[in-house]
């Protein structure tokens, strides 16, 4: 098993230049032909924020101070996660011509989607920080925790996306199931509402949701300006590592048969 992981990461390292090039190409292609181009990286989350803030603070009237900032804090990492998962799940199937015609490391295709959406997230962070500072919630020293939280989140997203992308080659229904499942997952995660509003009976169940654990970490750092709960972070980190191991094992087990199944 150690040899499997070693060869997997060695292959990724060997093609690191290709990964970087494909991530940049992905970002350029995403907004090619649009009038505003790369500005959509900042406009998309702002428009999402406007929609959710309008619906939940005006129509549903959630009583919470700085509610728009609270939503924005959880919405940005969710967009990174959901976009990476949905785009990455179809990446191997969509890039089938590369895998079938040449000796191509298929695991980098989902990783490119994750990396491109990660850059989108990181580029959106200054907008979030300015927005929160304008609301009277300037960034504090707890930002030193952010790299650890982002790293744990990246490991989880990469592992889950690689696993789903591999399985989707053999069962194309997965991409359609995930589209609906991610929507349900979003509403089960305390992004539009604080965890304190979940009835006490269901709160332990809410904490079984890995997206809840990492969302709370982001909310602690950006919105509440305090250190994240180390227990939640440790549990999520272990879960992320398990997810990555599972994703790599799935890919390595089936990678020899991917070309004939695409």
C-alpha cells in the first residue's frame, strides 16, 4: 500500500508543470469570450451573496447581526467545494480522449478542477475581508489558522473528487445523483443559519456532517474572529486524510481499466 501512495504522489510531482499549466488554462477558458472576463471571479460570489441575503434576511427575516457577512463567510468555501466536486466528478470522462490516446496521468484531471476553484476561492478572500471590515469585523490575528483550515479542506475535496471521478467512469449516474445531493448537503450545512439555530436534538447529527465541521472553522476565523475548535478541526483532518486515502486507492485500483470504460 505504501508503494501505491508513493508512486501516486511521485507521478503527480513529475507532472506538476502540466498541472499548473492546465489549472491556468482552465481559469482562462472559464471566462473566455465574456465581456467582464476574470472579474466574474469576484462578481459570482457577490451575486450569490445578494440573493441569499435578500431571501433569508428580508423574506424569512433571520434575526442575526451582520447576517450578510455570516453567509458570505460560509458561502465562499462552499462554492469551492461544490464546484470542485461537481466539475471534478466528470473530469476523467470529459478528458477521455487524453487517457485513451496517450499515456496520461488521469488523476490530474480532477485535481485541475480542484486547483482552479481553489484559486478562485483565494482570489475572493480579499473581497470577503474588505466586506467584513466594512461591517465592523476587521480581520484579526486568528487568520494564522487559515492555512491549516484550507489545507484540511483541500485534502478532503481532492480525495472525495478523485474517488467520485473514478467511480463515475463506471457508473455515470453518479454525476446526476451528486447534482441533487450537493443541493441537499448545502441546506444541511450551517451556512445560511448559525448552528445555534439547529434544535438541540438534531445538533449532534449536524456535527456528523463534515461540511459543518469545516464551515464552523471558517466562521470562527472570519466572522467570530476566534481560534477554530481544535476538536472539530482534528476530527475533520482525520476524515480528510481517510477520504484522500480512499480516493487514491480507488483510482489506483481501477486506473488500468479507465481507458476501455470511457
